C-alpha cells in the first residue's frame, strides 16, 4: 500500500517526517524542495543510507582534503582524470584506482558528506516533501547506514534554541517519559554527557520545571536538550498529572535507574501498525 506521505514542511517538521519514516521502517526516497534547492534522502528499513543535493556544498574532494587524507596535487590529478573521461566515473573510485585512498577512507568521508547535508536540513522551516516508496540510489552510489535519531539530534544542536524550545516544549508543567522503540525496531543513539544527566530525570513523574530545578545543568541548556530529545522522538509527553517525586539525588540510585530505563527503552517492542490513513488527507498534495 502506498505510504502517501507528502505535504508542506510548515505543517509537518522534518524531524517529524524523519521519525515517521524511521518508526514505520519504510524503504524509499524522500524528496524535499525549497525554492530551487532539491534534496533526495534514501531510506532502507527506516535508516538513512544515502542523500544527495545537486547544490550541496560538501563535496567529496573537499572533505578528503580537509581531513588530510589526500594532497592538493592528488585531488587535482583525480579531477583531471574525471574531466578527461567526461565524468563517467565517480571521483572516489578514481582515487581508489590510483591508490590515493582506500575503501574505508571513502566510506567514512561519504558518511560525513551525507551527515553534513542532512544537518543543514534541520534549519528548513518551509518547502515541500514527498516520499517515493521502494525507490533507491543507483548501484554506483556508496551507501552507508545512519541513525535518524542521531541526525535529528546533531542537526538540532546547531540551531538557534529559542524558537525550537517554544515549539517543542510549549508547557513547562508537562511530564515526559522515555519513549519505547517502535515496530520491533532498536535505535542507535549517541548522547552527550549532559543529555545523559538530563535523561536520568525524565521518569514520568517530574515536570519540565521540576527537571530544571533538580538537575545540575543550567535552565537554558536543560530546556534546549529536552527540546532536542523530544523532537528526536527519544522522550514523549506523559501528561500533566502531579505525582509524588523522590528527592533523593544519590548518584548510584540515579545511574541504576537510568540504566533500567534505557534497557526497557532499547528493548524491541511491538507497536500498533500504521493505519492506512494518508497524511495527504490532512495537508494536501505537495509540489512534485
């Protein structure tokens, strides 16, 4: 059955779109357009495997030079060879053939290239999108495997936090819990130390205001991290009901409880299957 995912970014944010594709473990291509910029993102079983933008500024040769994997002379030689054969061969393959780099170098830089492109997308707040099921990159492309949650988190870390916080956390009396994995899917998530500390306080009992008062991280940073965790789908709202909160800040108890929460969180759990309701019934057809 057609996924039917298309519409405007103003109504469905890119983190929400990414989460929907990931949680339903869809495979295919997400096309995103803003003005004359078009980005294509390829998914397999809900994970990002490739992304491409004709106007992207993160070129392979440039990244290889920045990482000192190749010299300027080697880059010039590879570009000259590519021009001579009229771009019939990928720059990375030319460098491997000439032994300027190996396959591991190429895969690592391609992943960086894709991630940098995706991080810039998190700042887009306008445009259109459409998902094309079972459409994949050509065999010539070098595919990787990238966690959607990590892309969202890192992309949001680079944004101005004030608007993001207001939109993600409109009511600071709301209570949050760690969300469960969906559709028999585990998540590969890389959290920073401050994010781990804040996660330890997200227990389904404390409100956002109480997490701020109990935590060791300052207010603005706590709000920013919580907003990022929510937008990445790692925490979800539990409700406003006030419950008794234990005030014991014993470090051992905190670490043990957090470990238990994450063990449950990373355990594969079955969720309701996505219904046949099309998102376009609510937001209309996007531009192709």
